[in-house]
C-alpha cells in the first residue's frame, strides 16, 4: 500500500490519467487494428504490397503530423490539440465500419494516422512537462507498458467476445476515444494543465527559428534515420508477418493472435525488471542491445517451423522493443532544449516513416522472394540502424564538448 501511495505521489495526476487512458484506448484498439491486414486480404483482392500501402498510409501521414503537432503544441499549448486529435481518431475508427473502397480506406487511414501522431507527440510532451527530468525515463517506460497492457488483453478479449477485427470492435474503439477525451479535458481544466500551465516557462522561439535549429541539428537527424530503420523492422513485423502466417502456416491467423498476445504479455512481464536492470547502462547500449535482439527475432521468424519457435522468436523480438522504445524517447529528451521539447518529439515522429516503409517494402519482398528473405533483410536493417545511433551520439558529445569549451573561454 505504501509503495502504491509513493508511486501516486511521484507523478502528476494528469500523467496517471494519461497512463490509464492509454490502457483503456489500446485495449479496444487491439481488437481491431492488428487484424486489419488479414481482414483486407480475406475481403478484397488486394495484394500484400497494396494492403501494406493502406495500412502504412496512417504512419506516413504521422511523419508530417507528429512534426507539426510538436510545433503547434509548443506554440499554442498541449490540451486543445490533444483533445481535438482524439475526437478525430474516434471519427476515423467509426468510418472504418462504413467504407470498403480501397481509396476510401486509404483516406481514413491517412486521417487516423495524422490525428494519432498529433496525440502521441503532444501526450509525450505533456508527460515531459509534468515530470522531473530524473523520472522521465521511467515515465516513458510506463507509457510503453500501458500501451502493451492493452495490446496483451485486447486480442484475447476480442476473440473471447467474438468481435476481434469486426465492426463492433472499431465502434468500441471510437467510443473509447470520445470518453477518454472528455475525462482528459475535465482533468486538464481542473489542474490548469495544457495551455501554458505546467509547461516550460522560458520564452518560446519563433517558428522560423525552430526550423533553423532542426535543420542544423545533425545529431537529431542521425537519431531519426536510425529510428526510421527500426520502425521499418517493427512495422513489417506487425503487418506482413500476419499475411505470411495466413498463407504458409496451418491456422496461421490463430498463430498470429497468439504471437500478438505473447508480444503484449512479454512487455507486461519483463518491462519493469528489464528497465530497472539496464538503467545502469548508457542509452546507446540499451538501443544496441534492443536492435540485436530484434535482428535475432527476425532470424527466428525466417527459420521457425513450429508454433513454439515462432512464439519464442516473438518473445526475443519483443525484448528488443522493451529496450529500444523508452531509450529512444529519453535520447530525444536528452538533446532537446526545454522550450522545444514538443518540437523535438515531433521531429522524432518522422521515424514513423518506417511504419509505411515496413508494410510496403515488406509486402513487395514477400511477394517477390518469400517470407524468409523478407525477415532476414529486416533483421539486417535493425543492425544497420546502430550506425546512425552511434553517429548521433558522437555528434551530440562533440557539440556538448564545444559548448563547454566556449563557456570556459568566455569566463
């Protein structure tokens, strides 16, 4: 009980609400979105590459939306932008039920991705605003845990209720976003959070200056390029893996559901102990370890011949995710100026380009060369990403050394 009280007192009430709302929304979303590729392959004549385009269109829009969302949140405040984005996402999920034309599905996916990137960027920035610097890594880890709690429970609950991947699941997701938006709006108003309160109080630079800083921050650019490669690997796993299993494995759809639940439960079981264990290591070491584990998982997908080995490969892959996701957030937080945290998180969202490249490129490789080749290529991409992260660390360290030297010479 004392530990629970200490945990509650350690973070702002709105941060706790964002965590709880994430579980609630992701639980319903996990009943629908992970099965979209299978649903389209069964109900349309579209090939793997085009299905990948439709599903990847949302994250592609997010590469722009997250960046703009970060800038707008820094200029105008978090609350209004976050509430609006959730309502737009609710409308997008409801529209999935009523449309079936490929172009219409593409448009809905774009709208959903744009709004989702706004929400993701602004909510991370708000958590950073409301949390002391020494606790932000754990906040980002807990946020990732909250996401996966919903992902772990959602598919199984949806299957138990018989609504996984159905119109009912999409409608439930829409309703959950509306309810979460209402509760969050009330909480932000009560605690005076989101439109200037609780955010960085330093003078905020103009839009032109933001672009100038981002265009010259080569460390940030290197981290974003590394992130694109890792997100490409992850995006391919969640989309083309389902298509590969459906076509080449007996009861592949059921196996995919088991693997998705294994992904979520692995995070639930290992997120906290693994996060505590690696806190003693540098952020680059955590990302490097995660990338290697993701590559090993991809090799496992390529050569596994049974359910047991497929699930084992997913567990290894997920351990890599656990190491990478919070470390990436903390890496960006470490190099971002206080007045531009939202902008830097927005720039990081450009890495979501990988969520488009993964399904699209993975679909083409799957069609042309088969699943094993696709998995091995993606494993190689995970390892190549480390070159960019290493470059980013070197550039940031060099810049810090230059700043210290310039301050010393001016004294």
